[in-house]
């Protein structure tokens, strides 16, 4: 996406795996995404010149060059290196030394510096992650600072609520939005646009990658590519990697369903709906064919305390959260 | 869509009007404005007027509904619709977030314990579904885990019930010699790690040891007791446990009390997956995963903190646990132990648990209408009776 134009708001989905920016062009929504990842390669003048000539986003850092965004995956594959990420489990990774520098670089490359009037930008944040309130505050404050320095007027929105705003217009923004990302699964129940319950489950796509990698001896990055390229549910796989991915996918879904049931059961002040509410699933982890059916089957096995009218995937699972953030930002204008 | 709680004055009308708005942004803007300005429903407006005449004209049933609506409106008054970013998410998060993960409520995180199972087992290695790898080449037996007593928080010196399976984890440091954690020190690091494992094995000191590279070694069979906790006290939801060798599992980090900041990220990661596995296997509640310094007592001088490993700096959050340092110590409020300067220096800023323990003790004394010192003396007598009974049982059994 080109650098932003003043007068329009932006929606920004800052996910562990990808960052997606959304803006409105007429009646349509336009999106651009970048991997929220980077890889360091040895520094040489020739390499740097080639990267500059090819327009590949990179940052020279003492003795090495860091390639970030979408290209990092390609370089990681070529160099057989593990891809690094500024974020982990939905928030900035305090143990990654290049975390701040890289998130700033990636965000700058995507939304640019806004030199005109302070433009509205709504970015997503996870719901309270388990046992890590402090890291969420730091994460949110840091992103806001970076975006403010870039000249924006940032606001934030819960990821699950963003899914509701993106997908549940037909039910007047009443229903359950779930964003299944890399680090976390974010859940939000909203009633007429009002969020009444939100939480996150710290088991998502990265859990599948890391667990499968640990069992198979493959790199997590390679597992992720296999998962995204050729994994599907309801099928038989002869090779071990696909089998293992299937096992951990199932485990992740079971954990999410169990957490959903538990959270909704334990919440005392939950509104009692007179009509069933819709549930929307979004995020990259929902992409394998058959995911929705598998999720639905496991949810029906539970005695879920809220009557659900339908369980469906977002129209565009990779962009729904950014779209919801944009809808929210625009409604604030 | 209508909710029985009636969060809005008249959700039906609001929905009807919203349905006529085709643009999603405009529709959301409208709905949000209704939340911000919920005065539109006529019942609420009429009811809010203080004029007695107006009040009399309203049927009683409608008045009741209106008052109900007013309560809901007040509850929603701040509205999840602020202008500031931090306020937005903070308010959203603060709405009905399940109270599981805050450090202030350490007893309620069970629902997030992942299901962990053994995936593979070879002669010297066990692999678990959460990535945990356990080296079993050092494992030895000790005496079988005995049936342990569980005491009520107050009352008799006889057990309220007994248990046989582990109900908690105590984290230790090995207090062994440390080499600088540098690549050039590999040989020393490996050698020291190996040496301490041998020592621990001989002493049957812990069930698990995590070396500085994050490798997890099983040392004493889980079905057996390890000699890790000594004189110790902890209270969970089920009651008070005294001398935790039989009731808790001992996990030691290769490291020292004075250098817990040198614990490596690999060790913390290993502790996390090990803790997950143990909690999953035995259904261990989060509040029963504590440090040796929190449970250790000295019955001779009736002071807590006979051992001070992990008196502070234990990475509860990174290990997937709430901040259990905030839990009051049962040794103080249930058995009248004291703390001293040494312990205060060891805990540093982690005094919340101590303060809560002390306050609880004072509240209990006041509730019993007993002078503080006299009340504490009664608690100490109870502890001594229990300790004597346990000693007798232990000597009888050995």
C-alpha cells in the first residue's frame, strides 16, 4: 500500500505473525500485509547494494544486515536460518533485542510518516493475555508511541472486537468474534457493538509450529510453510510432518473450545440473548480447508452456554481484523 | 437482537433504526452513539424526572422497568467508547475478562493449564506434547511417597484428610558452583552441571533438575519422595500441608540464591514446559507452585525462611504462573511463625505476601477476641503438636 493520504483513517492489525494495514477507497477496503518478521544476514557492501537496488526492506546493523517484512521468509529459506520476530504471543517480545527497532521499521515501511494533519489510525491489541498484564501495557504503549512519532493519532481496539466490527454488521455488531493468529486466540462477545466479554488464549498458530518442530526435528519456519501450503483437515497424511501438525491443530482447537466454554460459563453477568448469536472465525490459523468444520464439531461436543446461530469464517480471514480496526477508526471521525 | 439484560433503553427500536443504515461505518457510528447517549427511551427519560406529578402518571410496572434501565445505563455510563487508545482497550479488557490471570487472583488460573501428554519415550529420553524433553538417564528411586496429612486452616492438630499424589511444586536452586555462561566456558559449564547432578542423585534431593542449558533431568522418580523441602509449610485450597517432601514435587534450577538473575532463558523456558507437564499430569493448582523460600521454616526458632532460594526474582510470569509471591504465608497466619531481618533482606521488594500474612494473623486474633501474642502462641502450639506427630509417624515408618 502506498504511503497514506491525509483525511482518511487507517486500520492496523498488529499480529504476531503478520501486520496488515487497511484503508478505504470508495466503498471498497484495500489491504496490504507484511510478515512481522526479520532475518539477519552477514553485512557486505555488495549485498547492501543489491538489496537497495531491488527495493528490499532492510536495515544495516553493526556487522550485519537485517531484512524484514515479507522478504525475510525468502532469505531465511535460502540461508536455512530461523526467522526472528519482534513479537511473541501477541505482544512485543521482551527477549528479542531487535524487537523495537524492527517493529518500528516494519510499521514505517507500511504506513509511512504522516506529515500532514494528524490522521486517525486504529491498531489492534490482544485481550488480556494469561498472566501477562504488564507486557500488554508495555506493548500497547510502545506501539502508540511509535505511531504517534510517525504523525498519527492512534487509538487501539481489542482484536476480537475488531473481528466483530468487520464481520457482524448484519447482526448489528452482536455476536462472538474470534481472531486465531500466530501467538494468541482473541475472543470477544459484543452486544450491539458493546464488548461485554473479552479474553485471549495463549495457544495459536505458533504453538502448532513450535510443538510440531520439536517432535519432528524440523525448523518451526518450515513447519509453518507446510502448514500453510498443504495441510488440510479430514484427510489422510502418510508423512509424519502433516500427521503431527494435525495432532497439534486438534489440540489447539480443543484448548480454545475448552477456554470458550469455561470463560462463558464462569462469567456471571453475561447478557441472556433471546436469539442465537453468530460466531465468526478469522486469522491465518483458520485457513486450512476443513478448519471451520472441525472447530464446529468440537464446539458442539461441548455444552456451550450461549446458543450460537452459525459458525462461519470471515470473508477474508487474513484481513478481517484490520478491516474491523478501520471501521472503528472511521466511525470515530 | 434483544438481550434480556436490557443494556439499552429499547434495543429493538435501536436495531430497527440500525437496520436501515447500509454503510457499516455509519451503522457502527449510530450504535456507538446510542450507547453513549442512552437517554432516548421514553421510560428512562420520564423516570429520571424528579417531578412527583410525572411520577404518579407512570404505571408501576413501567416504573420498575425504568429503574432497571437506569441501573443498567449507569453501569454502562463510561461506555466502551472512549477517545484515548489506552482507555479503549483497558476498558474493554476490564469489562468481563475472566478473572484468571491477574497476579492478585493467583488461585484461579487452572483453566489455562494446557493438556500435556507423553509423545515418545526412549531409553534415556521422554518427549512431551508441549516440547518438554526429559533426560531420564540419571533417575533413581527413593522411599515411596507416603500418604501425607492435610490440615484444616484452623482447629485441631489432627489431619482433616490425607492425600497420596503430588499437589504442588517447590522451586529450588541447586546452590552449586557456577561458571560464567559464556561459549568459552562450555567445558566448565558441562562439568559443573554433571557434578551437581551426581551430588543431587546421591542425596535424592530433587525430582527434577534444570541445568544451565535448559536441559531437564529427572533425578528422583515422581512416585517417590525427594528430600527437597525439609521443614516446610504451605496452604492451598484443600488445606495446610506440613513438610512437603511427600506432597510436593521438587524442581531445582542449577544456580545460586545470590545469582538468580543469572538463570538462563533456556532454564526458564524449560521450567515453563516442565511446570505445564506436571500441572497437567497431577492437576496441580497454580497457587501451589511456589518457591522454597516461601515454604521453608525453622521450627527451632519459629522463623520462616530457613532456606531462602528464590526468595525473590522467581519468574512466575515467564513460567506461566501468576505472581505467587503475593500469596500470604500459612506458616505465619496459621502457625504463628515470624520473619526476621535476614528474610526481609532476602525477599527484597516481595513483601506483599508477608504483609498479607501479618494482617491476616492480626485479623484472626481480633476475631477470636484474643490478645495477639497469646493467639500466636496458640498457633505455635498447634504447629508443634503437628510436627511432633509427623516426626513420630516418620520414625515409626522408617
